[in-house]
C-alpha cells in the first residue's frame, strides 16, 4: 500500500471485522460450540456435536473450492455468516431434538457468491449439494418423519431460490459502458474479500474520461534549507480504500519526502467525479507532480498577510500572494462535505477579474455535515475573499512539524499529524493537517485552541478527506476524526515545535497541468448503482433471514405438538 504502510492496519483496529484468520476461526468455532452445547444438553449424544464439527470443516473446504480466490480466512467468514442467519431457528429447534436446521441456510450466501458473482453452475451445485447433504446427515443420526425431512430440504431449496431471486433482480440493472451489474459485483467482491483491485479498477477505467487536471503549489524554502510544500493537486482522493486515487495524498506525500520536501496535500473543490480511475495511474500522477515540484524553479512570489472572511454559514482562511490566493473554506455552523467542483472555476473567473492572479480553493473538511450541491451559496464568500488586499509581508517565516500519535484515534487513517507554521512579520498562522475524512463537532475548536496556546495568533484545521480508510467498518461508511487525548497531545507537540521552528523563508509558486483519466460524471452513476445493489442485497438478506427463522419456528412448534 502506498503511503504509510500502517495506515490501513491502524484504521481497521476500529472495524468490527476480526482482524485475523485466527479471530474468524474463533468466531466460527464459538457459533458451532453454542450449537453443539445446546444439542448435547438435549440429546446426551456425542454424535450431534461431532456432526456439527465435521460439517463445519467440510463446508469451509467446499467454500474454498467454490470460490477460487478465497483463502481460509474468507471461507471461514462466509461459513460463519451463513450459519448465523438461522441462529434463532437453530436454538428453538434444538430444544425439541431437531438439530442442524441452521445449516439449511448455507446455500443462501454461497449462491450469491458462486452462482451470481462467479457465474459458475458447477460451484453453485456443489454448495447446494453440501447443504442438502447436511440435512440428510442430521436426519440419519436423529430420525424424524419424512415430512420433517421435507421441511428441512425445502429450507435448503428456499435458501437457494431466495438468492437466485435477488440475483435476477440485480441482473436487470444496466450501468452501460459494456459493464453489467454482476460483473461489477464480482469485481467488488474480489476487492472487498481479498483486496485485489484489478477488476474493479478495470471497470472504472472503462467508465473513465481523460481530462487535464491542474495542481497548484506554494513552496517555502527556509533559511536552513528546509523545503515545505502546500499542494492542491486538483483531484479527489477516492473512491475508497486503496482504489483509484484514495491513497493519493499518501503517495504524493511519500514522493515529495523522497525528494526532500515535506508537504501537506490539500483537498480542493470537487468530489468523486475527480477520482483517478486506477491506483497505478494515481502513482504516476503523484510521481510526475513530485518530480516537477522538486525540479522546476517556479515563480518567485510575495506573500501578503493571511486574513479571514465569512458569511452566515461559512468562513474562509485566505493565504494571499501576488501569484496565488489559497482560499480554505470551512463550514463551522452546519458542517459540510465535498464542495461542488464548479466552485474552483468560479473562483478563477473572479480572481482574474479582480486581481489577475491564480487561485486554489481548499475544502477544509473539518466538520462533518450535509453536502451543498449548489455553487451560488459560495459566490458572496469568494467575492469577498478575492476583493481584499492585505499588506505585503516584509519578512516571511515558515516551519513544519510532524508528530506520531501515541495511541489510537477514531477517524485517523494514519497515526501522524502535521502542523505548518506561517509567519508574516509579527503575525503567525498555524495549520493542523490530519490524515482523516472530516471531523466531529468540537475537533476544530479544540485543536485551534491548542495551536493558539502554543503561541500562534491564528489557526486552522484541515483534514485530507482521506478515503484510504473508508468502507472498512460495518456501521458507517467512514468515521470522522474524533477528539481524544492522544490526538490533542500529538498536535500540541507538533504545534510547539512548529511555532518554535519558524524561520525566514522565500516563497515560490508552481502551476502544474497534466492529463489523467478520471471517473467524471460516471462516478455518481456507479455510486447510485452500488447503492441500489446494496439496497437489493440488504433487503433480500433481511427478508429471507426472517422467513427462514419463521419457518424454523413453525417446524419446532409442529414437532412440539407431535404433528411431525
């Protein structure tokens, strides 16, 4: 993985997924042990627990056979999820001596994988046959009526049919560009389950469009030889995990540090339409930007005193120069998400009319909230930011400090924080940079206070809109950065170092235009399809889980009143 090699592992400490094959085996064994204990308590026979264990092992082997790219961890995970669907029915039926009913649900998830995602009839038949055999095996060791066996096998058939109905509904979805939804599902599963991005990125590549993107940067060269870069690369860091340009801020960070430049890589205006289609293309773009930043001299720039402007909902920190205005927008009242990409060309138009300089809009992403899709609400703020001229700095000072976070902070994709210090004569500004995707209420206020206590006159908090740790948990697409003592301590250490390290620096401006392939408007089409697929899958799984357990309860009741 690009960037900090610990980033993904660090973040998934907060995931509900077991983090190792041992953890998943333990979870699977626990479910089987619960079933076995209930069965032994009612049957007093070691045969039933032994059969549970045997079927558990056989099913893992069958799953590995059915899905070639599954390792033991993934096979155990699918097996555990499959038998857990029927947990309530299993517990009730065990009380009346009808063991192994939950194994009738085995074909449901495996049909979705083997028949739907892999489109393999042979593997699909293997999975269904194993499930049907389990019911015969439990029938053989604890004889019940043929009607009871028929109910068991009907549950096997029902599990299969329910999965096929879901797949049929999905197959009727068309996303164009020569991609069908089941091919997308297969690509998605390969990435989620074994972190193989090749097929999913191939889908993105077919849907992508070639565009010119513009990276803007201010490079500060300090008196002691340190080089600091504030970069707005003009792309979005998505869609999630290691796909596309999700790891881009880490990639560019790495490439620049290799060349002796310590950067902060900022998120500009725009959303997933600006995602680069593949991680390999992202790596190429990162290398090109870093190489040109390190080798090209750029244009000398004169810095002016930073200032703030605001309206009733938003405020902007403006870092002006005679070459480039950086406008960092926050939404401290309502919060927000990705700024509309049209905000950047609007700012360029206003800047050319008012000042004759370039401009880079920065989305601070420092308070989670609803996304504003219209560009009009930003017009007043941009005009005010670009119609002011502050005094020129007679002396520019700069510094940067990087600190490790000693402990885990929910929402951080990498356990590092950076603080950039900027000085204009006797005034100073500190910028906290976090590898996260948005921030909880109170984070910005607490961290700004930490910087001011360290000596800065003003402070801002910016997250990278880091998608490297998006889609790693069950309960939310991502976690916003939260306040915690380890975070406060790391920022405090970095702030003190950055304030103390402020030194005279010169400023240079670079504008780097290059072509790459981005998702464009197809990004939102893919996201809508993914959302629709998720809704169909989730509603189908919920419906069948309820129906399966209702039938299981009915089976137990019929047995209890001696009708079976």
